[in-house]
C-alpha cells in the first residue's frame, strides 16, 4: 500500500507494461490527467496518450516518469460554465460551445 501517489498531475510518463490489454500503447509518451487510490491502497491513473489523443486508465506500476511536466493549459482552456440545479446554463467564462 502506498499512501502517496508516485506521479503528479500533468507529469509526463511512459507506459511500461506487460498488460496485453495495453500492448498497443506500451512505450508511448503520456501525461497524467487524473488519479485515484483504489480500495486496496494502490493508485490508478487516467493518462492522455499523445500519439492517440485519447485517455487510458492504467495502474501505477505500468508507468515510468520522464522527469518532465506538461502544463494544465496544454489540456484545458480554462473556460467554464455555471449550471443551475435544473440543468440550465446560468453563466460562463469564455466560450460555452
């Protein structure tokens, strides 16, 4: 059990796995976009795979740090919307489309 995650948000990592379900992304450069601690204490990560422009879910043991970090703005524009409880858009900052 590891109380602290090994990788930070937007940290650039390489997928290093023997998992056959992830064989097609093995060795690819990725960035951490999310993380969660599982019931058994292990960490899971949502990673953006640059070559695929998509996100995968992987275990901490399937990643290796590159020592580099991306910026939040590389993935998110900063635009937001405000939504009421009934689902109506009540405000925004930036684009809403």
